[in-house]
C-alpha cells in the first residue's frame, strides 16, 4: 500500500487526495514511506553514555541536543550538555594550558602538570561513564552547574 507524500499516512492506490492532510497524491497514489527517527530505539541512558565517550562524545552530545527524540528528556539533555562542557575542558587543557605550561624555562613539575590535567579530565570521562551506566545522575562541580543552567534555559 502506498503512503502520502506529505504526511506519510497510508493511502489507497486510487486515492487522489490524502484522507488525513488533504494533499494531492501523484498518479500512483503515493510515494515514499513515512519517515522514521533513527534515534527511536535509543534509550535515554544509552544516549547519555554516548555523550561521555572520551574524545568523540561531543558528537553524540550535539546529536542528542539537536534531535527531536530527546527534546523533552531532561536527563539526557543534562548529560549531553555536561559531556559537551567536559570536552571543552579537555580542549582548554590541551590547547591553552599545555602550550603555556610547557614553554621553555619550565622544568620539573610544570612540565608534568599539563599531562596530569589531561589524565584528570580523562579520568572524569571514565567516572561519568560508570555513573551513567549505573543509572545515576552525577553533577560535576562547575560543569554540572553550567549544564543545569543550559537545560533550564531551554525550557
């Protein structure tokens, strides 16, 4: 059975107009099947887990924030924002603090400090993966507050 080209409702081969939206159908009565959301089978917990994958979780966070599927899911949106802010913290450590603290003339602890910061951010990613997989919502000290504000501004 064909589908309406406008709303995706099933129409008969002989229908000239869609019974739901009233749009004119083609000669064969319909065209493409209704669109389905590719994130339909993804649970809130799994979407939140994807947001904390080290180095690439920011992509999942943007997809979660942009999708209609998670528009009203405050927990998934919170974790997406917090994962995104955690990636920004990684970028600040990697692009700003590392070059500044490893300048010539700094030896000893100053040389190891950027590596320790990177290790700490990576450890927080792993910690958050464990917390979300257990079903807990954990708010990081500064990033959690930013994520809470971002979620509340959206609603």
